[in-house]
C-alpha cells in the first residue's frame, strides 16, 4: 500500500518539504519567536541540561509536553536513559544562563551558575524559572535528525511574575509583564 493511499495529504507534504532547502527552512524558522527553556534531566545516566526552543504543549488531558532533541546532542543518551526531564521556562534575566546551557560549557559549570532543587521526577528544577514542568518521558519518535519526546507532566512550579525570554531572529528578546492582551 502506498503512502498516497494511506494519507494523500501527508504524501503531498513530503514532496513539498523536499523542495525547501535546510538553509531556507532555518532562515524561515528564525522568524518564528519561541520561548527559551533549559531542559534538565538526572538519573542513572547522570545530570545533564540543554537550552531548547523546540518545546510545546500537546494536550491538557493528560498534561503532556513535547520536546525535540537532536539525536547527535551530547545529552541525548543521558536523557533517553534517565527517562525524566524538567522544562524550565526562562525569564529575560536568564540570557547568560541560556548561553551556558546552549554551548560547550562543562555540566558542572552550567548547574553552578544558578540555584536548583529536585522535582518529583528527580530532575533539576530552576529556582527562579518563570514556570517549570517536571516530566516523565512516556513516548518518543524519530523525525529527521531529532527525537520527539512526549512527556507526561508530573508537577508544575510557578515562579515570580517576570518577563519571558524569547528567541527571535537569532537573538534574545523579552515579552510579558505590562504587555496589554
């Protein structure tokens, strides 16, 4: 049975996607503003963390997030073995911390730059995050270079009212407090 028989719109989307170069796609995605997060994990494979914008809500029943993780990332094997993670949503005051977790900084230095406590899952929770989602990885699937992790939310920690850190056009921006809506 061909892909066209199963789902014609999906097969057509694959053909169209092949027409867009990775460079064109990355440039277009730079114009899609996204919240900046530090995703942390701890367990049998050790403590790790990375900066991520590829995070979003899937559903509220049951509460579920998705996190996209490059399979070639240095933290990949640890996150997959630990099977737990915490998505820490950053405030505008966290741009330096995001850079530490987004680079090649040793893990000890990353975590030493902020205050943390353990969540229900055992993953590190950033004390002054805008909000943190403590999760267990329940499902995953590979798409291209990444693994999409579906994460059941075990707990939520709300921080102080603060502007959120957003990544847009390859730079940090803030949004939030005082914005009419």
